[in-house]
C-alpha cells in the first residue's frame, strides 16, 4: 500500500505542477464554461496557437483535458469537474488568507 501511496503522491505532484502557469489556470477556468475550440481559446487568452499547443499537450498528457476533432477544428474540454473545483478552492483560499492577513 505504501508503494501505491507514493505513486499517487508523485502523480498528484506532477498534476498540480500543471497549475504553476497562469495560462493553464486561465485555460481551465475558460473551459469550465464548456468545450471550446483551440482558436477561440487562443483569441480569448491572447496567446499564439503555437504557444497554446504546448500547454494543451502537457495538459492532455496529464489527463486534465481531452480533445476532439471536427474537420480542421480541435475542441477541448476538462476531463473532470473536480479539477476545476480544485482551482476554484485554491483561489478562494488565497483570497481568504489575504483578507485575514489584513486583520493581523
């Protein structure tokens, strides 16, 4: 059981590193509204498609996103709503910690 725990902890650490970049956080928040095309996301985030492609690859490799092709268009979606919930919880925790710091 210890080996499985270490493996899961390692996988969790690698997964969490996805959210060490603001573009990937913004991607998750935008995709929380529903499936979107790569072009739509690039335009909305003001990021080149080449740069975005690198983020997509990493996020797909870690199974945070799935994609589907429709003609020449590629659409992305979040694989689990729990990932988005985790991002929102961390954001809420940051805001709460900043608010209580003002009290000290």
